[in-house]
C-alpha cells in the first residue's frame, strides 16, 4: 500500500517522470519543476524510502535515478486504466474526492 501512496502525490509523479528521462540533481529538479529545494528533497526522501529512486555521489553532487525501471510500466498501465475509467475513478464516492476519501 505504501507504494501506491507514494505514487499518489502529483509532485512525486512529476519527479519520477523527470528522473525517468535520466539522472537529475536536486537543483535540476527545482529548476525544471519550479519547486522549492526543501519540497524536492522531502519528496526524494519519500521515494528513496520506498526504494523507487536512489542516488550516486560525484564530488559534492548527488545524482538521482530510478532504481526500478519497471516502475515506468506500472505508470503506463495506470495511465491506460485511467484513460479507460478516469471519470468513474474521479467520481468514485469513496476515493474520488478529498472529502470522501477513506484512509486505509
């Protein structure tokens, strides 16, 4: 369940999409995504904790990359499911709206 919670945040998805194109430093992500350094670092820590990204150190810089390339297949499959059922998912009385969400 933690995997899907980690993927449920739009900022983390944006970071993953960017990193899927190649390694990135925090400074790269802040500039490209228009996010604060603290925000990017917090989300990278979450993604690292889930084992989805890791980094390598080169000098004083850290370069982040996906640890599991098959994650891209999962995201593609989710996009296909949402394309087919998106409106039904968005209108789901349990999970579709923030007011109706149930934490499990």
